[in-house]
C-alpha cells in the first residue's frame, strides 16, 4: 500500500467526480463535484485533495483554512471526506485526516475541527476513533468536534 494525496488536475477531475460513497451514506457528505465547485468559489480557503493508493483513486478530502473566520470552528478543519464505496475500512480515511492535520500544522494552526450529521451510519465513530471530541456545539443539526494538533 502506497498512499499519497494529489492535487485535482485536468487529468483526474473526471475520476474525482465519479467517486461515490455507499448510497446510504450520501446524506452524510456532498458529492465531490459540489465540493469542487465550492473550492472553485473559495480558492483562498479550500484545500481539495485526492487520495491515491498507488495509481488507484480511492477518495477525496477537502480542508478549509480561514484563520480570520468569526466562527471559531470554521477556521481550520475538514470540510469534506469521501472514501469510495468498496474501499472503506482500509485506512484511507485515517491517512487523509492525518495529512490534513499535517497541512494544518504547517499553516500554524493548533486545532482542527469537523462537523458531522449524527444518526445511524454517520461518520461519528470514525472521527471519535481519530481523536476528535464533540465541543457541545451544534451547527445546522451537525455535531461540531475538535482535535488539538500536537
Ligand atoms: C467515514 C469515512 C470517511 C471513514 O473512512 P475509512 O477509510 O473507511 O476509515 P479508516 O479505514 O481509515 O478507519 C480508521 C479507523 O476508524 C474506524 N472506523 C471507520 N469507520 C468506522 C465506523 N463506521 N464505525 C466504527 N469504526 C469505524 C476503523 O475501524 C479504523 O479503526 P482502527 O484505527 O482501530 O483500525 C468513510 O466511511 C466515508 O467516506 N463515509 C461516507 C462519507 C462520510 O460520512 N464522510 C464524512 C463526512 S463529515
């Protein structure tokens, strides 16, 4: 297994848009194409990256870095994470989160946040396993959680 993140380019953007989570997971994360449109609209804050294992595209992560945002949990964190159906529970999500945290540290952040939709099938157990802790805040029905970057 050789994991890496890659930028989105003209060569891989179609494959990126074809990444699909399990149908029952679609309520927990936006399609990659929508995330890329948002990244296009907010290039100063969005950090979209593709997850590869060797030459296989297996996922997508998008960080958001907006250090001056008045809402503290939108200053540095995970905006999106989609690991393709059939490739989950292999360590790709963990790798993507760790790489995003490394980027956050490079930028001088000390805390990363994530928001998830709660309920059966939600990514909550994954993020708790990654060390995120709910802050007690709720945004639009989503649980806000934080992770302190060592
Ligand atoms: C949530 C998601 C990103 C996890 O990615 P993944 O590649 O399957 O996770 P990993 O294989 O890296 O798992 C890392 C750890 O979390 C655990 N884990 C992952 N999903 C879990 C789940 N649903 N329940 C319990 N534990 C889980 C793994 O067992 C592993 O534990 P370990 O460290 O003891 O081995 C993936 O399932 C996904 O894309 N879901 C649909 C979209 C979504 O909800 N995105 C998040 C939006 S905020």
